[in-house]
């Protein structure tokens, strides 16, 4: 690894932190460029990370280790899964800052500081290799998000901020006890070591439930999803983007990093629970989304439905399903982030989230209508967009495990098409009944700069997903190998040899890398 | 043992005793010397603290006065914490007391006297010396609580504290007499030997009474009722003092007596400690929710925190004791920080304000103060990455290591209830509309103390973990 000497991950953590401290002490006119500069610098570093990451190299790359805080080791390192999620974070961050450029006018310095702090913590979650360090980053994110919702949120922001904070805190404190037990059992807090520790099967059940309590709330899974619509609706646009784009992914990342490889037997035993909750979530939240009058609430409920497809994919115990789940996470991060930005664009003009206050705006906002349609289609899962790739893979994977769960979860795509197209029709098409909506300006340069990059990546992921699959393939294969011993039998009675899957299982056939490592 | 050798082991107490007497004489001859005497008292505490620091890392322990007291790492660590806390309470007090017209020389003298008592408490290895130390500390504290004589609330607080404290001392003394009667000795080691064989009903009664008396002193539920009233009524610097030094001393004393005297029969007291710990956590958290007065809120917060500290004691292991000492250290920093912020809440006429409604929108008018206050609140709630999280983590880690999983799960879940009211403080300061009653602080000492404590509670505090870990581990070893 060529960049091993430079502690690039520490630098990526430090840049937003320093910028956050600066922003607290400067005027609004200066805080905005500082925030944009810091997030762009981090994005560039992310690019360096992406380029120098070697998909065929060591499992953990860019590792750093220092015993700074006694029992808490400052251990960082990433594998392909972390890499993609870090990229998602650093990609969305400058867009969030840009989206808040004009819409945030009060306490700008503090706002930017909270967002930059959030970025440090998000990167930290995905890069931490010490269990306690992970927990610190994971939990610490509550504080800036609490402030973002509470200070810059909408009408009911205080209720929403409390609910967000206490719900997620209650979910994760029990996980801390489980972590302490694990550290004592294994004698180390080092995540790579813990990944290869076999915990006793009886203990796994309790540990799995403790982790589940935390990640299910974060994800969020039905029935503990109720904090999400409130938090989304009340948060400022950029807050919603980060919440949907990255924070929800921490739940999926947690399942992938901890629950599955550390407690394979327990995970297998709890498949019915996870699939059951996911099936309910897909159908129930999709139907709820269908009747929403509030744009943000609708997208929030659609998030819950999409995350349910992620949980289905993760607990398939096979390569396709897990890869699919990761791609859904990335895709949903981009698409729902973009959808919230789209809502933000018209909210900035009309200051209402009520769907019926708009209508026919494709006449006066053609560019906006085009982009909005692209993201709508990506959310539905139209082939050629990122949504299709992920959902197809994870549902194809889950078919091997449970045909029923797949059947129900797939209705989510149909229902998704229902509520998203209905939303699009009510906003963009039809007669222009509201004069003020008809008089809105089309999107300007700044807004174009925010939405166009996401649109490009969404299409890229849809047309050539290999770029995003290459870095994660080997790491997913490692997890699949690890949990193979507990893999469920499945009820679909597939043929003995599945040529497509075999071809993509490169973990045992390194020579295939020539064709596939070309990201 | 030779008297000289014994005397050399209690040098910090001797220094403080002579200083207290000298300062009292000085006060008799000089009018309006409150500030000067405060400075001299801080110097005396500093000298005493310096003597304890040198012994922190060493595991040596020496018994003095035929087993009445001991000089060991545990006592020295506790004393260092107590002296520092007392010195801080002296430093932040003058302006507050001057405003109340009560900056008299007795304030530093009483604090120094109380420190002598606390020093005896944490190094006592005999029920007699324990009681002498406890009473010396308590009597000074009763006077301190009613120090602003002209204020009705302060006088009421002192009286309440005195009556209820007297009751608790009586219970403790009754328990001590039972233990003496059934174990045949007042010495901790001898009691421990007697308990090795067989524990009769009389001895158990004695232990229960001693623990009840001490639970009162550390304001653990169900003996916590005095705390909110006394905290609210006493002058704020005195409240800060009550919440820190005497609490450290009483908890250290509890640790020593439980482990050295009753250590061989863990099952006898463990369930009591678990019950008291959980009750304190829950009552402290639930009781705080309805409070409108910030000092009362801090009182419930201290009840809540004592519950978490006691979880470490419930384990009865060396790791648990070390964890308690870590938590105590962080707790002192957090709670002092909270009170230092409270003391800066002055309106434009210079009156001290302490209601929730006064700090509405504080982040707009006094951003620095609000940020510091928010740091202390999140730290008290134990939210990472603030340093308060580390205290909770080590205590729960010890509980998990000792196999007390249900206790750990219930305790940490109850901490979420506590988070609610800490969040409320942040919510009022950051989310509500500004009322603009709080004026710019004119007391540089408070601003600086607050700043330093906020930095200590921020993630910067994590750099102290290695040193703290070594010292507390050595200190905990001394009890086993």
C-alpha cells in the first residue's frame, strides 16, 4: 500500500473537526466557505482512498494503531465495505453544506460546526477498528443531530429531537453491555480479532438481541421506526439528507460488521424474526407512504420500506443477497438524499411540504422535473438506475432462503412505484392549480451543482455497478465464508450449480481479479 | 508503634490542623480578611495535596496509632481528590459570598477543618476513628450549609441538614456499637477476622445500620430526601463543595469499611448495595424530571450518579473499586463544572438566578457559558464522546466482569431516563427563545475554572485515562 505511511484516515477525521472548531468562532460569511472547503478536501482525500485501495490486497487497509487512551485503542482501518460507505459520506457532505447555503440564516457558524462534527463521527464509525472506539463514534452522533433537529428544525422540532435522541440512546445502551461482555470474553476490543472469535452459541442469542436493539432502531426496522418520520419531517433539508443518506446506513453496517460475522448461529436462528419484521415493514410502510400528504413524510416512510429490503438481503447468508443489500444502502443513500434535496428545492420557494400546494410544476420547472423524475425512478428501482441493481440482487439472494419473504418483499417494489409515481404526478404533472407554485423559478446553478453529481452517480451505479461491487466483493465473500456454517437451508430448491453466482465468487479464484479489479 | 512514626504518617492532617488553628487566630485579629485567609487555606490544602501525590504510585501501606488509621494508596488518592475539590470550592466562592455579605474568615477555616475530618474518614481503619472523622466533617458541613445567616433558605438548609445528619450519625453509631458487641472489636481487620467464622443476626443488624447511616451521608436513595432541600438552600459554592469533597470521603469510607471489615461476607451486603444503587439511579432520574430549580436538578443528578458509583461497590472486586475511583474523579469534575456554570447565572442587577426559565435561549446571549453547561450536562448523562461516558463505562465493565449482568442492563437502561432531564437543560438553552436575563459574567475566576473543567470533560479528558487507570488500580489494590 503506497499510502500506508500517511495516516490518511486520521487526517480525514481531523479536517472536519478542526474546521468545526473554526466555524464556531467566525462570521456566517466565513463559516460557509470554511465548511465547503473542509468537506471538499475530505472528498478529495476520499478519492485518494478509493484510488489507492487495493481490492485484492490485505483485508484491512490504511490501518493505524496508537494506544492513546489506555483501554480504548485509536485503531482505524477499512475494508471494501467501509470504503464504499465512507465514500458515500464524503460525497454527500459537500452537497449538504451547499444545500444549506441560503436556507440557513440563523446561527450559521454553529450549524456548519454541527455538520462538520457529524462528518467526523460518520467517518469514524466506518473506520473504527476498536469496539469501544466504534461505540463512541456511533453514539456521539446523537449530540450534533439532536442540535441540528432541535435548533434548525421545523414546527415540532423539540418533540422530534427528544424522540430521536432517547429512542436511539435506549436502543444502543444495551449494546454497550454486550460489547463489554464480548471484550472480556475475547480479551480484546480489536474488531478484526473479534470477527474471528467464536462466541458460545447460547451467549450469541443474548448478544445478538442486544446489538439488534441498537441497529434495528438505527436502521430503522418496523416497529421501532416511528422516530424516523418525525425526525425527517422536522429536520432541515441537509439534516434529512445526512439522516437518510448516512445515519441509517450505520444500522446496516452494524448488522454486517457485527451481528452476522460475530454471531452466525444466532443470526441464522433469528432469520424468521428479521424477515418477518422486514415483510411487515415493506408492506405496511409502503401503504402508509401512499396516503401521506407531506412530501418529507412520504419519503421517510419509503426509507423504512427500502431499509427493510436491506435487512432481507443481509440475512440471506449468501453473496448475492449481501452484495445487493450493500448496493441498496448506497443507492438509497444517494437517492433518498437527492429526493430530500428535491423537496428542499421547492420548499425553499414555497415554504410548505404539503403535496397539494404544488402541481403541474413541470411546466415552469422543466429541469427540476427531469431530475426529480430520475430520482423517482431510481427510488422505484427502474433498470438502468442504482435502485434496480441493489434490489434485484438482494431479492435474488433472498429467494434462495425464503420464497415467501421474497414474494412479499418484492411487492415493495410495486407499491414503491405506486407511491413514488403518485407523488410525482401530484407535484409535477396535472393542471397548475396553485398560482404561486406555477410561478416558481426553475432550479439555478447552485441547485444544479447539488443534484447533478448525484444523478450521475445514480446512473453510473445503475449502468455499471461493477465499479461499486469490485471493492466489496472479496469482503462480502469473507463474511459469507465465515457464516457458512450457520447458513439456512432455504426453501427454493435451486439447481445444484448456479453459474452466475459461481462466477462472481472470486474469493477462491484470485485470477479472476484481472477483469474485475478495474474500477 | 512509636508515636513519631505514627505522626509522620498523618502529615497532611497535621499540616491542615495547624493551618486551621493559625488561620482562626489570624481571623480573630484581622477584620475583613476573608480573601487572604482563603488564599492561605488554598496554599495549605496545596501543601497537603503535594504530600499525598508522592505516595500515589506506590503500593506501600503503613498503619498508624495502633491500627486506628492507615496511610495507603487508597487513602492518598481519595485525599488528593478531596483537597483539590476543597481548594476549588474556596477559589470560586469569594465573589458569591461577598455579594451575600457573608465572606467571613470562618468559611475557609471551616472547609479546612472539614478536610481534616475527611482525611481521617478515608484513612480510618477503626470504627472510633471513623466516627471522629465523620463528625468533624459533618459538623463543619452543618455550619457551612447555613453560612449565609441572613438568608432564610440557607438557615433552613443548615437546620435540616443538622437534624437529619444527626439522625444518620446516630444510626451509624448504633450500628457500630452492634458490630462491636458481636464482633468483639472496633478494628476493621479484627471485625473481618470475626466475620470469617460466622455472621450472626446481631452483626447483620449492625451492618445494615452502618450502611444506612453511610447511605445518608452519600445521599443514596432511600436516604436521599435531605439532598434537594439542602442543595437548594445552601449558598451555591457550599453546594458545590457538598456535592464533591464530602461525597468522595463518604464513598471512600464506605468502600473501606465494606471491604476491609465486611469483605469476607460479600453476600451479606451485596444485595443491600445493589438495591440502594438501583433505587438511587431510578429515583435520581425520575425525581429530577419535574424540577424547575437548577440546583435541585443538580441534587437529583448527584443522587443518580451515586447510584452508578455504587454499582462498582456491588461487584466487590478490585476492578469495581478502581472503577468507582475513576467515576468519582470524573464526577467531581462534572459536578463542579455544573455548579460553576450555575454561579455565573447572574442577572443585570447582580442577583443570582437558578431557575430553568432564566436560562432560556442562553446559547444566543452567552454562547460560551451555554456550550460549557451543555458539555457538563451531556457528560453527566454519560453520552460519548464526553468524558462522563468513561466513568459509566468502567463501572459497567466491572459489573459485567463480576457477572452482574442484570444489574448492568437495568442500570444502563435507567440512565436513559436520566438523559431526559439533562437534555432538557440543553433544550432550554439552545432551542427556546432567548429571555436575556443573564448578564455577562464579571468573575474571571469562574470563567477560567469553567473553561478548564469543560476541557477536562470534553474528549480531551480521554488523554488522562492512562494515568487515572494506574493510580486507581494501585489505590484499589490497597483495599484487598
